[in-house]
């Protein structure tokens, strides 16, 4: 019998993971052939940031030799502590990793890659030289094969470099990495610096390679932009990212022993540098005089406290406006494209879009031009926060370019730059990003506007070879049929994207929360995505999506959709006995009702709050405006946006055409001076609803002139918002446009709603309110309310004085109630045979058991009659 092997448990250092090709590829975000240009890019980013922090106009030099490359900046120099700590591979050293800010070089581990990459490329050793602040550091990297650990040896000597920082990396076979890029849209060293010049009007770049010098001078030396050392904004953080920042500070405290106050931490945010603001924030959360360490419990950050802090900081500051980020400008891009990319005069098209996307500012600029050399392939220059991306960083850009016929072999140049503080990377190397909301809409609009003429040119060229084009299209259709998705599969594939798009909170929900998403809104967001996946197939009836596909998806993916807030229309209602509580059988109503269930019977009386509301009925002293919504299902969204409370607004909704009771209410409201604002679909029914609320009919004649304002939707609203339309058919014997004109529709609106047809089979298009996302619908409503002059109500002086006297007396009663509840109470004497007495009291009566019990107590405590 063979002797068994007693296996030894080996321990291998994980410090070597950075020094392997798979791990380094993951850290850099690019494959090995692109490592050199990626590290060159990070060094340029660091040099630009260092100059901007010191308020120095950047001058970046790049030197390419046979087996090395060097980068020199003119900044204040890299601190020795940062340099040496970056060689500790058990910690991450970065001043960008945890801050949310519109800055370059967000990799967070660039220097660690600088030390590791030359070693991995060589396989045996790596050599790097760094000169800064009068010292030269010679860094040699090798491997301890026994311990399986990297060995980093650093030798220091005096250097002539007094200004800026100089890096030289020795790199075998460098020419294959930084030489000419044959593939369209790829970068070599020259193209990289051209892209940097396009994204940084204030910087000068210089390239020395192959005995020649390329100089790219700045076009605007005093160009204003957001500096990397400016305070960040609380509106840019989520609860998770703020907790990460606090944890990083607390970890740093453990290392260097310096404890910060919470006030110091708050002072670092934009809008909170004033002492008064800091004091207000900390007093609001009862943490005046606290230290930052009080937000942790020794092991983790107290997320609930951090969330409260974030909410209060956001409430006490305004979002940073997009203009503060800075923009490249049409003049600069025109000069760069003409000089560096040799474009045809007059061919450049430029478009800029700026805005706030969920409280986060963005500035997007797109420039498109045709090159003079027809044989040059497309040059795509994409930058994020003034730094060129080495690969397509925007997931949706390829689809947009395909739509606009901007192909890889076309002789064009397209420059896209996005400045935005918060960008969500989809990979560890921070090379791919997915845009949503207003930022994505801005990208789509800018690309289409700048490349629209090019698309027409391509179509015109296609017509010159019709037969070949028809053959090509038929082949494309044949291939497309072979890969189309089934309707249900396609709907499931896009369901999460449609929900996230619809429920995007914008400025209406706290960080980490989303708005309620009505089922039909999700359907509208999913519809174009499904059409694209299925090649034109989509559900014919909206109920199939809202009553089958969406509920089935929720049922089959409970963990994935656990946090979703999907709202279905109420269909019926529940009414409890005795309590009088009536609960509509809608998603949110039932969820809130179940969450409010209580099984226990408390013996103590909870604190009683008599409240401060004056009991009113009707509009007097309560509201002067009412919002009439033509359809049900938006109540939860309007509640989430606090529309009624913030504008002192009455809310009313019906399903379809207004009933006679609604017109009676409008009549009485108008007699009292209440203005009714109507929110409705852009369709024939919507116009009829507004007309009916304003005009006498056979069934109802108004006694007072109706004060009714139409908020829309109207055609101009739908076009401005880029909303989806859907085909609608009319079975009317006469042209529906006649009725539309009677109801106030313009000729353009009539011709949109009724495209053509004849008696019994007219057809046109319509746009529903549901086509808007949750946040865009709330923004649309608010704009309408503000334009109509809706404002908070204050009563006349005499009413205010009477209400003050009432509030004074109510406070006195409140104090008496509080004092009574605070006094000890003698233990009650439970009567004998209580259950039998209770049953006799309830017999043949409408009393509930607790009402009957209350009567028994009243009888027991009633004082005996005298004599």
C-alpha cells in the first residue's frame, strides 16, 4: 500500500497580482498592446491636474525613443510622500478615488501601473526614472521568486529638474505600442496629443519623436473650467459614495492620527464654506461639535446618520450650474479641426447641450466635419472631463453613429466631449460608461443635429447605385430575420432599462430613491427598445404589456425587482368595518395599508398631537387653484413630487371624459375664484375634455364662467420633449378634424392627430402623458403651474388673526393634555365576567368590540347620583 501524501497548505503573497498580465489588464482597462498609450494618458492627466491646481498654464512634453517614453509637465512637482506611498501595493494612494468630481484620470491607481507595467512587459525587470523637486528617483522592479513578491528598489540622487515632474519608462519594443495606428478611431502618440489639444484649450502640448517636433499651442490661455481642487457638491453624491468618502477619511485618521471635526468635513463641500451654513447643517442633525469619527462605530460608517447628513447638505445648497464646469467652445474646436484634422472649410457642424440631470450638471459638445482627404478613415475623438478616451467610452454612441450613417471608412472627424461630475463606469478600468436620462437625450440630439446633413449625403450617394443598394438591403433584412428576438424575450431584455429610465428621480426624490413608475410609462419606455430588437414587432394592445408582460417579469425576478416601485391603477376598493378606512386597490395604496397593520393592543396612550391645521372645508382659506388630470394613475407620482402641498393645489382626476359631477365642481369652484388647470393627453379626447370643462352642453350648463387653463399636452410640448407618438384610428363618419377645430386645436395639431383616411376609417397619431418619464412629467407640471402664476395661499388679515387666537388656545389645550398623560394613573379594576358583559353590549347592535368596551368603562367611571 502506497504511503499517503500529507499536503502542505501554501501561502502566496497577493501583492504579485498587480504584476501579472491578467490583473494589470483589469486595472488599466485595456489589453497589453494598449498599455503604453494608456499609461501615457494617465501621466498626461496627472500633469494637467497638477498645473491647474497651481493655476499654471499647462505645458506637456512627450518624448518617444526606441525603447522608452517620457512625459514632462511644468507643474509644482510630485510630492515625495505621494511617490513613495504609491509603491505600497497593500494600499491605494489617490486624491481622486473617493471624491465625486469632474476630474481627469479617475483610474485611482495610475502610479501603481507605472511601476508594474515595464516589469510585466519585460518579464524579468522594470526600470523607471522620476525627476521632481530637485531629486532623481531611479526605480528598479524585480521579482523575489521564492516569496513571490515584487521587489522595488529606489535610489535617489540630485537632479536638474526643479520645476514640474519628469517620468521616463523603459519599454521594450515600444514602436509596436506607440507607433502609427492603422485602425480607424485608435490612438497612437500623435493622435493622443491631438485629442488632448482638442479637449484642453488652455494647454500646450509638444511631441518629440523620430527626430521631429510637433507643437500644439494653446488657443485660450485663460480658459475657465472646473479645477480639480475645487470643493465637490453634495448633489453629486449618493449615500453609498458619501459613506465611502467618510470611510476613507476615517481610515486615513487611523494611519496619521489626525482627527477631523465634522464641521471641517462639511466645509469641504461647495456651498457650505460659510460658517453659518456649516452650523445650520450640524444643528439640524443634532451633531454640533461632533467629530467625523462620530459617524463610524469602529468597523463601519453609520449609514443612517450619513444619509441624514447628505440630505441636509443637499437641502442647504444649490446644485452647481452647468456653466461653472466650462465648455470647449465652437471657436476652439473649429480651429483645432481645421489645423490638426484638415477638414473641409465650411463643413463643420457644432452643437452644445447643457443642463442638470438629477441635480448633476453636464455640458456636452459635439463637432462634426468632413476631411479633405477622401481616403482617410473616420477619426473619432471622445473625451470625458477634458481627457480623451482610448476606446469608445459611451455605450450608446456606436448605435447613434450607425443610425446617422457615420461609418468607420468615412473621411470624417467627430469630436464628442462630456463634462459631468458623476459618471458610472461599467468596468474596473473605468473605460466604458452608460448614459441615461437627460445626458443621453442630449447626446442623441447633438449627434443627430450635427450629422444630419451627412446622412442625407450618404443617401444621395446610395441612389446612384440602386441595384447594388437593393441587394445589400435585402441581404441585411435576411440576416435580421434570422436573429430577431421573440416579443416576450425582447421585453424581458429591456424591462430593467425601461424601468430605470421611467423612474429616474431627477430633483424629486432623495439620493438612492426612485420615483413611482406607472405601468404604462414603463411600457412607453420599453416600446422603442423592443421594436429595435424584434425588427418592428410590438404588442398591439397596451394591456398585454401592463397586465401580462410586466407583472410576469416582476413575479419571475423577485430579487432583481425587489426595490422597484411599479404602480398599477387601482381597480376597486377595500373598506374596513368601524374604522371607516377606505383603501383603493392600487399598488401603493395596498402596500402602505399592509405596512400599517398593527396586531397589538397598547395599554398606554401614545402622545396626542392636536395638530395645527385649521379645519376648513372647500377652497376658502385653503386653495385658489386646482389641477384636473384627465386620467387616473398619477396620484402616487404627484404625491411623491409633493405637488399639491408645495403649491397649495387641489387635485382631481377622472378616467376619460369629465363626468357631470366634475363639471358641477368646476362650476362651484369658478364661482369662488378657483382656477382649474387641466393636464391631459395630446389627442382628440384630451381636446374634448378641456372644451367640455369650458362649455355648456345638453347635460350641463354652467352658471359661472369656468376659469379653466389648458396645461397640455399640446403638439409643441410633445415635439420639444421628443415624446413617442402612437397610431390612432377613428371610426367617425365625418372628418374628426372638424371637432378638433371646435375644441381649439391648431391646424398643425389637427393634421398631426388626423393624418388621413376617410369616413369610418380615419387615422392619425396621438401622444399620451405616459410617454414622459416620471421626473419629466413632474417638471412639465411644475413649469405649467409657474407659468399660470400658481403660488402658496395666505389668508386675509382678519382670518389670520382669528386663526392665531385659535392656535394659541389649541396650544394651551395641548399642554394640558400632555400634562394629563404624564401623570401616573391608578391601575384599573377589571370587572368580573367582562367577556359576558361585552357580548351582551354588542348583541343586536352595530357596536364594535372596542366601542362596546369603551361604553362599559364610561359606565364604571360615571360618578354615582347624589341622594
